[in-house]
């Protein structure tokens, strides 16, 4: 029987949501509200596109192995207030604590466009066939997603011509100059053309990820390709919130304090992309948020005062694979940014795209 004062509703089953749900599973009555039938390790999505037979199914982890005591409700949240969560069906989940972890949306293939694993795998295989027949690939967006996609394509089809276009004046602004130098060296070695300071005058008439005659004008010059991908356009998944808890900022993010409480609510927390924490939105940061929130809720359930606080790193972290063996990385060091060699990026992320980490989280090891 559910004990009074112990119910935690976790809204969203992404990186932060699974981490906080699992951390609380032995300490509270966890209700994970997530419409997908499986967690998606988005870090592996681009390789699922380029090598679907080997990787497409590997990036999905069924939620039924995550929690030993808690439950998943496969629905969307339509509203949240201080007392609980209203579901799209109209049903209500009353909760003593609420954790908002609904993350963000991003264009396919970096994030899937369905709640069904079977449909998502089918999409990867269909798009793979479209990409396989294309000689020239255009990628709009030279952030980490666009760069990783280019590297994955070149790892499978080194002969393809890959062009990336972005209006930014430099790659990975805010990171060490040495990292950018090494990144540019590897891109040149792979034969990836990067055009910075330019943007598409208009998006192609062909749908992203669909083979066809792609013609765009960039800086007054015509570029032709056989397929293109959109690698920009983050949207925060917070439309269901309204202003019921706190006023969202212009990006759709919730204001939180150092304990990651939503402002004005000591028992409502937010983690990951949906927060206004001043840092780049990365999966690793969301999972660190989850540790802080779990510690605070465990303290509250035990009748203690929550004291864990989150402090963003002064030096940004990035692990950016360019295929299984290439890539660049930066972590904080004693005297500033510390650069990682490609071999370390491959060890930490590039080779298995963290499959072993999530297999352990989902109790598959």
C-alpha cells in the first residue's frame, strides 16, 4: 500500500527522468509518467541511422526493467499543479513530490519522431536507404549534432561528399581554441566541408532525410545535394505547464533555485533542459541534476531538511565523436580546460555510445 507522503511523480523518462526515478525507487513510491514504450539513448540515434542493422534496436531500453518498485504510466501530462499531474486522458496522479523532466525536442534523426520503438526502428531503416543512395549530403547546422552526423556518415561512406552550413563564425564557440583547431583538423582529414558565416536563404523543398534534388543558395552560391538533414532547432517540452507553477522564460524554461526547486515550490523540482540553469543542455548535466534532486527528496521523505545544491561547471564539458574512433573532447582540468585525445573520446562515448552504461541502469547487465 502506498504510504502517505512518499509519492513522487516524475514527468518525463529521458536522461534526467530515468536517473531520478531509479535513484528514488528504494526510498519512495515512484510514478514515472512517460508516453514512450522505451527510453531512447539519443546519443546513439545518429549511428542508428547510418548503421541500423547493428545499432537501431540497441538505443532503446524498455522501461519495465528500470524500476523494481515504481510504475510507469504511458501517457502525456496535460497539466501540472502543486498537488499533482493531470494526464492527457483526464486522469489524475496526486503526488507529494513532483519532478519535471520533460526535456526538449529536436529534429529527426537526432531524436525520434514517434513513441513506438518499432516505428522508430523502421524510420531509421527507411532513412538509411535514402541516405545510402545519395552521393552528396547537406547538413544545416554545425553544432555537435551536425558535426556528429557528418562523422557518422563518413565512417560508413567515406566517399560521400558532406557539406555543413552554419551562420556561426566559428565551431563550438566558448570552448578551448586548441579543441577547435583539432576539430577542424579532423574534419579536413575526413573531407567534410564546413561553411561558416553562411545560412540557407531558404530551406530545400525536399523533406529532411528524404532523397531528392536538393538545391539551396548559400551566400549567393548555389549548392546542390541529393539529401539534406536539419541539425538545429531545439524546442523545450514545457507547453503543458502554462504558468500554473511559475512563469516560463522566453525559451519555455522554468526558473529553479540551487536545490533545483521550481521557484516558490519546495516539493516541486525540475531537471535537465526544462530548467533555466545557465549551462548548455546536455544529457550528462541532466543526470547530475537528478542526483541533487534525488538526494533532496530522500531527505524530505525522511523528515530532514533538503540541502543538496547544483553548481554549474565553470568550464563546459563536451564529448563529440566523429565516428567510432575520432572526435574531440573537453573536461575541466586543474588549470583550465583539459582536452581529450580522440582515443579517450572513443573510450568514453564513441565506440559504444554509452550502451553499457544504460544497460546497467536498466538492469540488463
